[in-house]
């Protein structure tokens, strides 16, 4: 027996075996692991984590107890190889290590495994316990404290950052929040990104490898030769001089006498957190591709958890952006996607160099309508949100009329092609509701419009209405107080209770996502706007409205989406309005799909022909 209970008065006192005490002593929480990862040199981190005990979350959303065997090779994010004693070792990201101590059934499973019966295990665990205490003392943080009321067999206190899920899903250990250094593209100097993209002979990218692993080939004939701050080493193939702050981390100038290898190793250390975040995001992108390629009509539960983590993180990125973006060319512009992951993948496969956004010197602007009327709306929007996380200053997403719950939740209107129906099929029950709600909260934060090179106005539907007087439409959009509406359209009785400012902004938002070019001049008012057959209160805009809007603001063109076109694009209103539709075979129609390119003062179109 590993455990004994003695009855004393009215209480039971739990007595643990020496092995269980040793296991608890060797336990390391996620907080301490994170300190080790970010405060120790990486080679030292790899040494000290071997042998520690951790409680970790598995892919099937269960917690297990395991002993760290090693750190994953060719990774720079602290990924652990853990032996849970129940078969093959498991690959565990640091973010999936729990802050809470083991529960009774978890430690019982491990202690009944063959791993727990190894000779000399207690002595090894005791040595690890002493090492852990020394590390806690040296870090000056007081180390881990066992949660009150928590033991290996009694009770379980969730970590402070755990959020209650539904239907067994816990949003525990959220994906790493990307730092400001990752989100902002600083341009003070140029910095080497110390990870090389490896490509097979047939042109297939095989992944990133730290430059230090190929240091002698990639850096210098003698990578260990020191360099002089007053002059380069004769064998060095690049200079550390001029390496300032980049979008991926801050390069700290080394002291004189440092070797090229030292510099590269420091760069790897400083970008390790970024690489870990990228790895998590790429795994989610690969899951989207796998789901689409297999035609999956359902999804594993851990996919839902990852999506909700993504939504939480990417919302912070969108909230840093204004409602009216300023974007520079070269730029590729996409129109409606409507859950057509095949066309999204088709275009990106042609546009992304080596399939990597970081190696592609083009910005991307998506004009909205990512979901509804297609069976892979979930995969499409998650993939785009992942791209946004990887390249927040290179990928831009605007809000369309379908990025609002009153539209993408309207199962009565769209039936089986409703985004909410799609989610409910892939994640039955309350989990589906939670995923749908999380994605719509992201939609609420999307920008409303963009201006390209100070010349091209971009929105999903069109331009806001104007009825005379001061034309402050651009000024209003640029106002930091412009609201991010949870629902773009609300009942008239609700809208009438809003302030005059809110009503003005809501009308502008409706026009930006719902309006269309007028087919003819009849029925337009003196400012060039007319009623839209799409619904009461919606507007169309004619040539007069277009000309005045462009001329007053110094623009030359309007890019918009929102309408199916036979070849994916349409040019109207004196060749100043371009409609882009980037999904082919739309609800069974034999239409093509198009994208637009802006570069060197020129607008070019690319069209995927109808099948």
C-alpha cells in the first residue's frame, strides 16, 4: 500500500509514502518553469528541467503526472519531453504545465506505472528537490507555494488564470500573449532573425532551425573568433554593428571580445519566446488545413480550446488598431471569402514565399465576410486570425456585414450555411456556443475601413452617407471614441435610445458594411445616395457621391467587396470603384474569384477562372 489512513478523533490524517513525498518535492509549477525558461541561459534550462515532476494537460484535455525526460531538440521554446509512465513519452509545451499540485487519481496512475518502480528513483527525486530549492532561492521569488487546501490526494484548487469552461472544456493555460516587441514593427536599424527556414531540394519548407545549430556553415569560417568593436573579424560574414531594435526583440550590443557565435546565441535567447508563440500558432494553422483537406464535419474538443485561446490573444492585437487603418503598398486585397477555404488556400499558396508570411514582402488586406454560406467558415477565419498573430503589421482584417452575430447567427435565414450552424455541427452543445461567441467578440474589434497609400479608401460595402453640411466622415472614423459595436444592426427601438453620437456612428458602420454602388442614377438624392433594396435604412451610392467623397479627401479609388461578380471583380463609377469577390463557385454559382494588387502606383487584378 502506498497510502495509509489513521482515524484520530473525528479526522482522517493522510500519510504518504516516501516515494510520494519525493514526487511532491520534485514538482515544479508552470510559474517556476516560466522563470527558469526566461531567466536561465537556454543550455542551463535544458539541464535543470531534466528529472523534475510536472502536472500537465494532454491533447485529450486530461491532466497527467510525469517526469521530464529531456527538452525537445531543434526547438527554442522550452518544449518538454515528459514520461508519464503510460506508454510513449509526450511532447508538452510549457504553457500546458499546471500551476496546481497533483490530484489523487493522477498520482496513483503514475505511481502504479513501471516508471515509478525504477531502482534508485527516490534518491534521484530527492536530488531534484534540492536542486529546485536552490533554483528558487537563486531566483529570489520565494519559489512555489503549495496552494492552500491542496495536496496530492485532497481537493484541487484551479490556477488563478483558469476560466470555467463548458461541457468539460477548461480555458486553462492560455496561449502566450505576444509582447509589444512582437506586435509592433520597430524600424530602428536592422536585426538578424536567428532562425533559418530550411527548404528541401524539391522546394518544400521543412521548418525553422536555430542558426547556432548550423553556425559554422551559416556565419563564418571560424565562428568562435572574437570581433573587435573598432573593426570586423576577418572571418566574420556579417557585422553586429547597426543591429538595433527589430519587430522580434531587442538586440543588446555585446562587449568587445564576444564571438559571432555568442552574438547569435544571444539573439536566439532573446527571440525564444516569440518562436514559442509562433510554434503554437502554426500548429493551429496546420489543424485548419488538415480539417479542410479531410472535409471534416466535426472537430476535436481541444481544437475548440485552442480557438478560444487564439480569440483572447488576437483581440488584444485588434484593440491596438484604430477603426480607420492606414496601410501601405505593396498590398494584396481580398474580398468576400464566405467559408471558401479552398480559394483562400489557393491564393495564399501562390502569394506567400515558401508558404511563410515572414518571408513575403507584401501586406495583405481582407475586406470582410469570412463566414456564412460556406462549409469552412471556421477554418477560414481561424487561419486568418493566426496570420494576424504571426504578422500583425502585415495582415489586416476589416469587418464585413457577416462579422456580426445578428447575421452569422441567423440560422433561419441561412440554414445549413449559417456560421452558427457550422459551429454547432463541429462542436455540438454548449462548446459550440462558446466558440461562436468568442469569435464574434473578435469580430466586434475589427477595424471598419482602411486607407491605402493615402489614395485608396477600402471598406466592405462602401462609403458612408452624407446629407450636406460639414463632411466629417473621415474625421469621425478616426475618432478614438468611435464605438466597436457588438451588433452592427439593432432594432429601431434600441437605436432610438442611443445618443446622437452613437446613432451617427451606427449609421456610418451600417453604410461601411452594407451599402452598394447604385445601378442607375434614378432614385438618388441630391448628394448621390439612394435606398438599397437589401433592407430598410440601407443605402446605395452613385457616381456623384463617389466623386465628391474621393475629391474632398484626396482619394483616387474605392475598394470594396460585398457583391458576387462573375469573374471576381467589377469596375464601375468612372473606373474609380473596384468590387473584389474572392470566392469562386459561390453557393453553386459558376463564378470566378479575384484579388487586387497595389504596387508602384499601379492597381493590378488577378482572377481565378470559374470551373
